[in-house]
C-alpha cells in the first residue's frame, strides 16, 4: 500500500484506457453525399467498436455501452470524447491556409 492516491489503473467511472486510446486514434472520413438534402456524411471508425455513420453522441454512447459493457454515464463520457475528436478533425480538415490571390491587373500587364 502506498501513500500516493493516484495508483489506480482506471477511475471508478472513467473511460477505460484502451477505449480512450482507440477513440483518440479513431479514423474520421468526411464523405460528400449527393443525396436529396446535399448533406455530407461522416464515417467514424473506432478500433474494437466498428464503423458507423456519425449521427450524434446518443448513438455513439449506445454503441460504446453495448460493445464495451460500460455503465451509461461512462458511455456518455466516451461519446463526448469521440465528439470532441470528430470536431477537432473537422476543424483541421476545413482550415486551410489563406492563399494570396493573383491580381488580374498585374498578370494582364505582364502579357502585353
């Protein structure tokens, strides 16, 4: 017995280490869907959980609870963690560096 209180492998209601690692390494694929509404689809692949089209944290929490035998509160925490990973990948996907536009005036002058 040690005096250090943080020697537990997992917190009581925390996300298991293997699941949090799998969520952090999840594959997120953005697909342009040519459906009626024109909305894109988001394919999420988490090791040990499978692949599915993202529709929100409720479905992800149910999937984590069913596949990993987690309590509902822990499954919701895992789903929120996955939502933050999806959001950060979405920001990284659509954040592109600003490119300087070439001016038609200067390029037109050079051809004369």
